[in-house]
């Protein structure tokens, strides 16, 4: 079974990537709420590594942080869905 394609996925990725400089107030608030709700420090470091520090892709960040592929995919997906939920897209 193939994974579903969400129409909002690319938009949310761009919002997270542009945080905080290129976001409007509502987008900034959604990312901040998602960050505050993230319980796993590894996921916070993963998102920071990939989107804000731009030090590599998800695979490289996962390897550097000692996370397996499934944990990287799960953490990344949960974070983006949490931002989308905060923005009212879910």
C-alpha cells in the first residue's frame, strides 16, 4: 500500500524551514506550539539540524544523532503533522 500524499505537506515543510524569519505570526505560533509539544529531544535536534541549521538531510541527521531510519521518519512526520494541526490544516 502506498503512502498518502497530503496537499499541505510541502507548505508545512516550507513554513518549518522558514521559521522564524519568513513566517507570519500564525505560522510562527504553530511551529512554536509544535516545538513545545515535542516530548523527544532527539526529534527537536533532528528538526533543528535539517531545517534551521541546514547541516544535511534527514538520513545524515539521523545517523549523526544515532537514530534509526524508522525513528527519523516517525519523528519528522509527527512534527510536521503537529505543525499542520496547529495551523488548522488537519
